[in-house]
């Protein structure tokens, strides 16, 4: 009896445990289902606004918007360039760029128009520009970019500096530009005057009271000599005791006469040259250099600078290149033969 009662109690306990486990499992399942239902509801609520249909933009509208954007960028660039140009104009006219207004710009444009009208009236009346007073910038150059920036108190890029020099060249080419010569000289500077570094010999006087200058070490290739120039003279040229017919070739004669013609001293001075070594070309080149160096004592500084720019004062050190070993000449190679 006691054994049967104990067996029944054990069966009840086991059934109770099974029921509790089933309840626990079912409870967790119910909670999971509720959570899933809540999550599904939130997704539905949040996804509802995304269901709105998007409107399409036509090609015509896209093209219009693109043109509008390009127009805005173009106007922005033009306004910036206008402000920069206005500041440059104010600096050139000596005004304050900060207080320079559109009215000032209009006044300057009106003055420029008056100048053009004045030029037209002068031409109608037969008043022409004087060609002898033309602005000549020989021996001068425009201010470099850095110096121009300091004078204008403005930063300039390469394109703006190029436009400035082109505009100044255009103004100088006008017929009445000589009336504004002072304006152009403000933006120019002399070229590097190398003639000051070369000592110009002072003329001496001979027994006849004429001035003369002797230039030694006249070199060209293997020719060596000296040249004496006398002022005043009759244009007589003596080379080794002979006249200019010492040179048979016409080109050599032209080389000797070129410095005299360039300096406009032909027929005003006498030239005596003693030359040795070399051929006709080398001797003519040496005499030409000696005449040009001697004429510096009888011409003004402007002519000396012109002669320097023409290359008359530059010694020519070129000479024949020697033959190389294993070659047919200075540069020429022997003909290669396979066999």
C-alpha cells in the first residue's frame, strides 16, 4: 500500500513539472509573437511616407536650369573682373580704389570720348601729327612685372601684364601719342647700359690739330691689327697703305663701311688700319670692330647704345674648328663600310 502511494506521488510530481515546462515555453512563445507584431506595425508606419510617388523633371526644364546656372557663374566672373578693372583704373588715375565709384568711371569714359572727338576734328581740319615727334622707345623697355606691381600697388598675373604691354604698344602707335610722352615714360626704364662698363678713350690731337683715336688688339679669327680714326676727315680709308680696294671681294668692303654708315660718319672721318694674318673675311671683321670702337669717341651716348644693340661693339670670337682625330673633318665622319 505504501509502495503504491509513493509511486502515485512521484507520478504527480512529474506531471506537475511537465505542465510547468509547457507553460513556460508557451509564455515565451506568446511574448515573441507580440514583439513581432509590434515590429511589423512600426515598419508599416515608417514605410508609409516612402510610398509617395516622385515627380519627373522634363529635359526642357533640365536645360533651363543648366543655362541658369551657367548664366549665374558668368555674371559672377564678370562682376569680379569689373571690380579688378575698376581698381586698376583708379590706381592709374591716382584715385583711391575704395572710394572709386561708377560715376568716376563714367566721367573718365566721357573724357576719353572727348579725346577721340578732338582727334577726329583735328583730322577734319587738316591738322596731322608731326612724324618727327613720334615716340621712340629705342634703348628703353617696359617696366618688369614686379616693378609695375609696386607702382600700381596691385597684383598682376602673367595675362594681365601681357595685356598691359600690348595696350601700351597700341597707344604708342597712335599718331598723336607724342603729346602724352610723359605718361609713357612713367612705365619705361632704360635697357641695361653695358656701354658704361666699357671705357671710352678720349681723343688726342696730332700735329695738324686733328682729333684721333687708336684702337689696338682688333681681333677676328687669326687676324690681328689696329685702327686709327681721325676727325675731321674726308672719308679716306687706308688699309696697309692701300685704299679700300685692298679687299677684292665686295662683301669685305661692305663690312668695313658698315659702322661708318650706321653712325652717319661716312665722309666725316679718315680711317687708317694696319692688319696682318688671316684671310679677307677675318681682316675685314677685325677692321670693322676697330672702327666701331673708335667711333664711340665722336658720337653721342644714344648712338653708342644703338651701335651696341646692332652688335657692332660685340667682339666676334668665332673661329674655324679644328679637325678631330679619327674623323674626316671637324664634325664630318668617315664613310662607314660594312666590308
